[in-house]
C-alpha cells in the first residue's frame, strides 16, 4: 500500500514537471496577448479623450505644416519593425509633433524576431498597419503572399520628387509601387587615416587611377596600402561580395548590375570574370594586402570588425567598408576621432568608368502598409516627406536618401553627412547591395563560401564563379 | 517602470499557470482513482503514460516525420522532388561527409584514450581531486566559448609582427620561423578543431573511467597480483576487461556528441577552408539559405547515422545492468 502510494507520488511529480515545461512555453504567449489587449484598451481610452478634445477640425497653432494630413483625428496606426531602442525613441520623437497635430496615434512595436514574426502575423490576420521592411527581397516575398497594399498617390509623389529613381524600383514589385524608402546606408566608402595621409603627404584620391597611384606610392614607401577582413562568423564572406559589387557597378553601370542580380547575366560570364580579375589585382595583390595582418590569405581569417585596426597604427593605408564602420574606430583606440582631419575618416570609392555617373552601392529599409485607411496613408506620406526625414536626421546617427533633407541638418563633417551627400544625388547611379537581392542560396550561401575559398585557398576564379552559378536555384 | 510591471505580471501569470496546472493534475488523478475493477489498469496506463506519449509525439515523432517528408521536397517545401536532395548531398557534399566521419573516428577515440590514461595516472595520486577538477573544468565551458578561446590560440599574424596566437608563438620559440595560418592549413585544420572537442571531452571520459577503475573489487586485483601480473599485463588483462562496458558507453556517448558537432565548427571556420561538417551544413542550408529540403535531407542523414549508435549504447547499458 505504501509502495503504491509512493509510486503514485513520483508519477505525479514527473508528469507535473513535464507539463509544466509545456505550460512555460505557452505562458510567454498568453502574457504577450495580455499586453496587446492592454495597449488596445489604452489606445481606445486615448482615442476617446482626443475625440472629445478636438473641436471642429480647425488647424491648431503651430500645426500649419500638418494641414495636409488632417482629417483623421482620434485614429491609431500600428508600426511593426526590427528597429529597437534607443533608435525607437528617436523615431517617436521625430513624429511626436505629427501625432499631436493630426490626432493620429502611432503605436510603435519593435521586435528582434521581426522577419520571423511578420509573415506569421500576416497569415494570422493580425498584420500591422505599417511595417519597416529591411530589404527588397522580403518585400517581394510578402507581396507574393498577398500582404502589402500599393502605396497611395501622395507617397508616390514624395518618392518621385525626393529620391533617386533607383530607390523607387526597390520599393516596386512587378509594376506596382508598394514601399517608400526610410533610412539608408552607404557602402561605397574607403576608410583611411587623415593624420597618416598628411604625415605621408598623400591627398584623398578622386579617380580610380589616383587611388592606385597612391597605393603604388605606399608600396614604395614600405606601407601595405590595403587591408581587409571577411570573417564574420556565420556570414563569413559578405565583405568580399561587397567588393565585387562595387566593381560590377563601377565597370558596367546600373543596367548590367541589375541583369547580374537577376542572373540574366550569368555569374560565370566574361563580364563577372573581368570584375573578379580587377578585384584580384586589388585585394588579392600580395604587394597591396593585407596590411598589419600578413599575406593575402589572412583576409579570409581576419574579422571584418578588426580589419581597420592597422590603419590607425600606419601599418595599412586604406580599407573599403560601409558607412557603419565609423562606429568601430573607438574599439581600436578609445580616443580615436572620426573627422576629416582626425584619426579616421572615409572618402568616396571613386568611379572607374566615365559612363557610370557616381556609382553608389548601399542599403536601407522600406515602409510597407498592410491597410489602406486614410490615417495609414497619412502616416506613410509623412514618413516619406522631407519634414519627417529632417526631424529624424537632426536627432543624429541616421541617414536618409531623401534629397529634400538639407545637408546642414547633419552634424558637419560627420560620416552621416558625407553619406547623405552621395545618397541624395538624384543623378548618381545608386544600386542596392546585390547579395541581399539575390536568392539566399547564392547571396547568403555560395557567394559567401566561394569568395572565402577564393581568398583562403586561392581557388581559381573560374571554379569559384562556376560554383556560384551552379548554386543559382532553377526557377 | 513598465519593465518592472511587465516582469511582475509575467511572474504572477506563470504562478497562476503552475497552480492551474496542479489543480488539473489533481482532478485527473482524482478521476483516475475513481476507476475500480476491470477499468482500473487501463485507466492507470492512460493517466501515467499519456503525458509522456503526447510529449514524445509533439517533440520527437511528429518533427521526425515532418523532417523526413521535407527532405523529399523542394527548397520552399511546396513540391515533391523525390531523392534529388539526397543525390545533391552525395554529389556535392562528400567532403563534408568525410570530415564528419573523421571527427567521428578520431575525436571519441582520442578523448577516451587520453581520459583513460589520465584516470590511470591520477589514480591514488596525492591531491587527485584537485588535478581531476582542473582537467574536468573545460567540460563546464560551452562549445562556443571554447571556440572563441581556441580561436585566439590559433590566431595568425605575419611572422615579422608581434604574435597574438599562442600556437604561432610556441612554434616560433621552438624554431619554426614561418608558422602556417593554422585555421587555413587544410587538412590539418580539421584536427586543430578536433583538439578543442577532445580538450572538452577528456575530463568527462577521465571522471567516468576513473570511477569504473575504482569500482574494480580489490580482491580481483590482489588475486591477479598474487598470480604475478604487474604493469601492462595487469592493465590489459584485468583493468580493461573489468571496465569494458564503461569504456564503450563513454566512447559511444562522445561519438553521439561528435556527430552533432556544430558549435565549434561554426565559431572557428563556419565550415570554410575544408572543415565543413554535416550539422553545420544542415544549419546553413535550412536557416541561412532557407532551403528546407536540403536542410531536412542532411538532418535525416545525421539521424540515420546516430540511430545505430544510440541502439548500441542502450543495449550495452542494459547488459551492464543485467550483470549487476
């Protein structure tokens, strides 16, 4: 009898523990639902209060600029994004005036699981009103599934007048324009040390030939002109794909670049081979690399975060990296300054071909809407306006390719200002990071591993390009 | 403030969940205790086995079936494409299979052999527990942490510059002026990665084997010694046969861990430079390149390779139990 009791007790505990795990898993969901309900209740209360407060719709003092967005008092628009605090606060600050003047309440929700959650929410009929989509490929996938609604005329007008036409094409799927660009970043930079350049007596190059004349002069002076690193954990190789993109755009221009992205131009075509040869004479040139680290092969094992370190020490002359690299210099030396006369700064990676006007490779996120209510359109239009972008830029560390933003809204001499100068050029040749646009099997797969093998194992250019082309999914 | 509030809300809601759950269990058991006579034993079976079977179904059986089905489908999982994913593995990924096989043979054997040697050397040594604790310690480090630590050891710098990596510096001290870039040094880089696994697993092997050695009855050893067995003979004729079952369990346990090896390779090389293994390739295919079909096929290959080892391990454990 006692034995039986004891056994029962043990079973109770065991099954209890097992089911507790299940419950713990479900617990998270139920609590987040509660918060959602609370938010909804809160919003409803605010809405009621605001509706009561609003009068006959006359524009309040100081709100004249928002007259075009009026007519949606007491409504609410939800935004879902992968952008988390502290950036979240800056967004909220930038549209605070818009909210108080128009009476539209913008509910911001950031998640680090954005890309996984968004499709689930759309499928579950719980789509946000607006989502900030980090890359065009995801937008195309969402449109395929039937989520986003086409952008209203007012957004189209803003994008047409303020952005380089290429940006519009990245917010377009098929023939329909869905999403206006929001923030952007600039990848066509070369980082260098202004102090060392002054010491060595070099000027910032403005042509491709100049850049290599300086490189050769550095070789003569006993300095390795270039350093690079493509190690990046699970994404090792991406930095090398960026180099190839820079050259592809510079050699052949936007149209050929687009064909390359869509595989109309094969990866193992003579054009790409020629671009790889140019890259080989640059980043695989044993006279040029790898300053501060060793031979060419070390590019494959050097973390991209570490690659710029030798520049401060004068062991390496230049590094091709994106605008975000400006945040890394303090890691090498806490006192390092990023300024036109500081320890580190960037210059625009020069054009190679006169037929291609100011080529720029970059990236950015896009504003897609999943509802066509008037207040959603108002928020979309505002987010695509120079007024919003200027307000957001003034809060710092953010770049918009919106050409309506005056350059003096940026911190003078900052990398953000320099980025904006190139990104807002309406006649320049802007193109999105190609590997982000290609199918994942190539852009996040074969191109990474094969480019890494190209540097690490000196795998032949032909074998590398054949292997990448072979990985292109048949469709 | 909000975070504190939501934290408190989470805590109270999880408490509530636990209480509700226990209430539910009590109700089920109460109902169970009402059954009498013919229904009593089937009811007990359902109540006791039910939760375990349901959890196994949700957590193991259903995913296994779905993965197997997925391995015959295309990248998006929308079309049936037969054995194409498996053909792709055997056409393109043979080096990956070979690497995994190398890992499977070398790492467990080396860990077990080293562990056994250490167990014997440390047996009855003064301060045995201190030495053992030190050797066991890497076991407490995650594979990712170990990868980062060893990444620093293998770090390469130009021989003319100050060295960062311990291994290069050691090599230069013993007169190798131009040490290779270790991580790129194919195919030896595979063994350098295995060294990390061995470093972690030796402690486990040593502790388990040491316990087995200590469990050998004193009179057996005494009898053997009276018969004139010493040193190597005592070890190979008495110790080894007495701990054979434990040795095999240790070996197979490490083998299973090695088959799933992922973290070390991911952190150190991400499978570049000819060091790719099946588990990392599976992750890359399924979650980086979003080819669910190929990812599933690799998972099935891994699963099929692990199953015989698990069966063997269970059989051995059962045998050992029936002897005692």
